[in-house]
């Protein structure tokens, strides 16, 4: 009987250890005009995703405006608090863990990293507005028992110029949310983010330039990762914090790994081999590392049957050859 008890204890420990080592195999779940149905969740399960980022939005008029407009009736359903709650509930009912990732959109798609006020009065207004915005969704994350919360996305000038605000904000978030925290730093920002020590994960939107080739090979892409990977690992080991790719992915275009962050609507030729090779290289370089937690593919639309496809050169992997690459890899990890 004693031996059976010890064996049972060993199996429990082994099971827990396996759970701890599981990677975040995530997708970025794009907000829609309507509620999520089981039909929308099934393709997420079929690609073997274990996690999803839910992304309610706030809007800013221009790069020098301090007011964030959010949770209004004029927004799409999935961009609001009630919509985000419904998405989270459906994902949780299907056993998918959630990162709540509130994001800002500046009119005409101006890069959020440039958000910067000229006057102290406007900085204070922005701080008040951003705190209101982020705490609404931190409370939602707690109410829904969401596993992760992202405190901001690609806001380098804001974090650089107002570090004391961010330290205080993190403390306020922790007073209302008990899960794991990260911040989504842009690929060229993460070494300068001042508050990693106060968070659980070093979050990176991993659009690193890897190759100038039209269709780079797997080995060329892996070679391109080495200088970036060395910096990422060094920071992780120095701070003793795991790294989470809060966004990663590639467009299905020629030269996709040259400037992976480009999201402009241009007529670059469709290239599925380049997209698949770049995704494979990222998986090969990071998913086996003990300091790497996983990541969220950019991006996944609710209406799977109408997303992506063989004429699409955008980021989504849906209905493209790279979808199988992701499915097969996520199944292993």
C-alpha cells in the first residue's frame, strides 16, 4: 500500500511538472462586430492553440492627444468590455487560457510607440485616461479569472518619458488583478523597457528583421535570429524572467522576413513558402528554450471560413499552408 501511495504521488508530481513546462501556444483573437459562437472557437481548437489573446481597444485622435475613447456603443462589440467578457467566457468554456490585452489605436494607424505629449498638463491627462482604460480591463481580467494581463502594447515614448507613472500603475493593477502580468514591447524597444522587474514576463512583439531574401531558407532565417536571440536570452537570464512573444507572425509575401512589422496594404506578391519558413524558424529557435514561455500568433479572425486563403498576403495564417505548420508544432508543445 505504501508503494502504491508513493507511486501515486510520483505520478501527480510528474503530471504537474509537465503542466508547468507546457508552452503558451497562442493566437491573437481579433475583435469582431458580433458575439463569438462555438463555430468560431472550433478552428482555434483544431490548430491546437492552448491560449488566446483577447484585445479590447481604446482610440486616440492623434499622436499628441491625451484622451483615450473606449468602451462606447460606437465600437465593435468585441472591442468593448461586454464583448471581451463574452469572448473570454467562450474561450474558457473550451479550455483555452486567456491573455487580456487592451490596445490603443491612433487614428490612421499611426504607430503607438510615437504617442508623446508636448506639455505636462497633457501628460497628466493622458496618464489619467490611460489608467482609467487599463484598470477597467484589469478588473475584467480578474472577474473572468483570465490567466494573463498585458498592461500596454508598443508604447515606448510613453514608458520612456513617464516611468514613475508606470510603476504606480503596475501597483494599482496588482491591487485589482491577481494573475500574471506582462507588457508587449516592440521588437526594438524591449531592452529599454524600465519595469520588467515588476512583471512576470518579458513581453516582446517579435517582428525582428531576419533576412533580405525574397524566399529565405530555414537555415538563413535561423542564422538571422542569432544576434536577436542572444540579446533576448541575455535579458531573460539577467532579470530571471521568462520571455513571452506577445505577438509573432509573418505576412504571406515576398521578403516577409525583411521588415516583418510592415502592415501596409500593398500589392506585394503572395509567398506562402516565405511565411511558412519564417514561422518554422521561429519555432525551431525558441520553443525548446527553457527561458522561453511561448507566444501568440498574429492574427486570428473569428470567421475562419472567410479569413486568409490562397489569395491573401496579410498576416493571418488561416486557410494557408502555414496553418498546418502551426497545428503540427502546437501539438508537440
